[in-house]
C-alpha cells in the first residue's frame, strides 16, 4: 500500500513536472512571438576590407549652416541639378553624384562606388559629415525632380521640398518618410506574405527575376548580418532573424527627413559598417576575393538597395521608445511597424500643410492627393510639360 502511494506520488510529480515544462516552453515562445522584440539597435556587421574609403564627401559650409541639410543623390542621367539650386534658400545643399565624370567631380561631392543606389550617397554624407550634422535636421532625396514616387499630384519633388515643414515632420519621432500615400509600400496589411514567411522564400525561388520577392526573402539574413554581426544568439538580448509570421512594414522609396539626435543615436563607425556591408558585397569585391564574405550585401544592386530602403526607419526611429520595463536594448516590431506607417491624412497635414483633406477614409490614402502612375513610370515628356 505504501509502495502504491509512493508510485502514485512519483507519477503525479512526473506529470506535474512535464506539465510545468510544457507551460514554461509555451510562455517563453509566446513571449517571443507576441512581443516580437528584436535586437536591431546597433549595426554590428564587421567588414573584411583592409582599407576603408577616403573622405570625398565633406559638404562645404555645413558646420556653420543654420538651415537643414538637403542631401541629394544624383546620377548623371538625372540631368542638370538646377532644380535643387532653387531650394538653397531653404536648405543647405549637399549634392552627391554617384557616377560622376571627371568634370563633375569638381562641382559635386563624391562617393566611393556607385553601389546600393541612393544609399551610398546618404551613408557617405553621414560618415564624412558626422560631427557637423545640422541641428535643424537633414532631408535625403534622389536627384531627379520628377519621379513616379514623389507624393504630389504632379510628382514634383521641388514643390514637395518647398512645402515640407521640416520641424513639424521631425516633431513626433525625429524621422519621417517623405511619402504619405501607402501605395508601393509594405504598410498595407494586404501587401503580401510576411517577409519571413515560407511563402516568400518559395516565391523568391520560383521567380528569381522578381526583385521584390527576392529582396523580401533576403531581408531576414540581411537583418541578422547587419544587426547581429558575429554575436551568437546567446549574446543578444533578442532575436535578429525574422520569424515566419513577422512582417516589416516600411514606407516606399527611400526619401526621408531625420533629426540630428536620431542620426547620433548611432556611432559614426556604425554608418561605416553599414556602408562596408554594401561595398563588401559588390560584384568587384566578390570577384576579387578568394573567400567572399557571406554576410555582405547581395551583389545585385536592385536587391541590396531595396533591402536598405526597408531598413532606414529601423536605423532612425527612436531606439528607446520601445525598450519597456525590462530596459533591454531591443525593438518591438509591432511598435516599429506602427511608427513606420503613419496615416496618410495626418502625414499630408504635418509635412506639407495639406490639412482637412476629404476622402481619407482609409489610413493609407486620401483621394486625389496621389495616384500611382501605370507601370510605375511617368511619360517621357513629363518634365517638359510640367516645368
Ligand atoms: C511648421 O510647423 C510648426 C508646427 O510644428 C508651425 O509652428 C510652423 O508655423 C510651421 N511652419 C510653416 C512655415 O508653416
């Protein structure tokens, strides 16, 4: 009898223990899945390059300027940069030509390589002018005045930048994308499968030519390589890789405004690391290297550039908004997603003074403010007919 009691007790203890273990595992998992916290707070990528690029991107007069900086990333095909000259009353101009001829090198600032689209100019500005970032903020834009993604009925960036209220744009969180409409972004819930999902990786394999599917699928590894670096999962407070259900919401098209405080929440070395991630992954570097760096950016510039366009807000939105009670240095993805995609009507009013708009029934659009042109392009004579 005593033996049977002991057996029963033992069984009870065993099942009790198993139950506790299962509950514990579930709680741990749900904590990770529900709160979705990520260690994307520091750029921890370490370069394999022996020499770092020299500073050819120091913007003259920036240190003594009271205006916000306008960092322009232009290619020769953008034509003359006159349209930006006319903005010089409002902004301190820092114009980078990423594929400049020898003549242009005299008048425009330079980047180490034409790589990662606008990202190379943006990062070169941040690195070479780190101590002189204006207190009034910095606006980052492309070099073409007319582009399908500029959020005005006429697609005119000159008009948008003239109307932009920089201090109002920076007031809520120190970072704002220049687009308010959600089309072509990953903000809308119906954007597609989450970047970390199985469906995304299958799509990328089935359609290797589709830049969107491939860059969506490459995002998780890039986030891990950039923000995890060589640290193991044990060393980090939170995850770096995307889970199957994790979607990174981001505005489109990599034109935005940032405060000095938000720029300085990272060190200059972190921006150097981010630029090296791009440079180390370039085709020239990969071809010349006997052991190419697997953690560097994808060689295809469309993919590398697109990945960075998903990441700017992760770099610049306040790191400390979501640290929570446990004060661990990580980011809450749901909070990040909400900050990355403000409502279109609030955005138009705050940034461009277009307030009390009609037809803003959905969070991502206000009727008549922006229309996505067919095939994401403007007609060839657009500039001639709208100047
Ligand atoms: C910019 O927005 C601020 C409010 O944040 C306002 O006080 C200021 O008048 C605006 N500037 C212009 C030029 O509209």
